[in-house]
C-alpha cells in the first residue's frame, strides 16, 4: 500500500502578494521531492501579523488563484481564508490530516529561518506529529547552523525535516508593495495575471 500514498506539499503564507519567488521555490521542491501536489494556503487572520495591515484575505486568495493557473500540480485552498478568528497552523494541519488520512503524507514547506521559530508555534509538538517539514536553504545562509537546528528538533521532538537547496531569489512581497506604491514596474516579479489583478483592484496604492 505504501507506494500508493501520495506526497502533498503545503505552502502557507500571507501571500500579500504571491510572487514568482514563491512559485519557483514550490516548483523546485515539488520536483526534488517528487510531490504529487503543492497546496497553497493563504493565511486568513495570521496571529504573527497582529500589528501589521494585511490586505483583505479574499484579494490575497484571488491573487493565488490567478498565479496558479496553468500548473496542474499546484492547487489553492480556502481553508484558512474561511476560518473565523486567528488561523493557526495546527488547526489547518489537523483538518488536512483528517482529509488525507491513509491517502497522503503532508510535507510543510518553510524557509530555513522558520526553523528557529517553530517552537513558538501553537501546539508545536502536535505539529511535528502531524506532518513532515521541507526546509529551504538559500545560498549564503549558515549551513552548519541550519543542520544543527534540524538535528536538535529531530532528536528532541521527533520532528522529520528534509533539507532543500534553493537558488538566491531576492523578491519579497514588501518590495512589490513598495514598488506599486511608488509607481514602479513589478513585471517579472509576479505572474502577469497577478500584476493585472493588482492594477484592476487598485491594490497597494496607499
């Protein structure tokens, strides 16, 4: 039966907006780890962004939908957008784990820096039991510190963390929002459909 178990990647984030850096990382990880699908989950009301203004969840979800068109291995999810109150990873994973129980193994995709924040997550020990992690390491990062952290989390909490090599892609959502506000081009930073959506809806102008 094991060979019939699917491998599903999960990429969560504010996606304010989703950009080509997200898509390149997801596609490279999908190929490297032979994932059957990558689920993009825009956050609804993220607790770690309490002090920041975040664009309406529906707009962020719509941009994700636009960005994923044409890739049969990518799929958007409303699971956090539709949830009331703060959205915690453990709640999302619990729902997905129930949905895919016996059908798929879940791989949560994170940046290397997030490894140092995992122990601040709500019910992090349950999180480690619910999914495996794929941590993306960018060039120039502290490789030994990264691997040491993985060893610590695996030995102490029985976490399962795979290492992924990533190219250096200097694109950030903050940079894109700033460029829109300043009237500068964001072409090639985001998919064309996302750029069109931002213009049509007048996002990031204030």
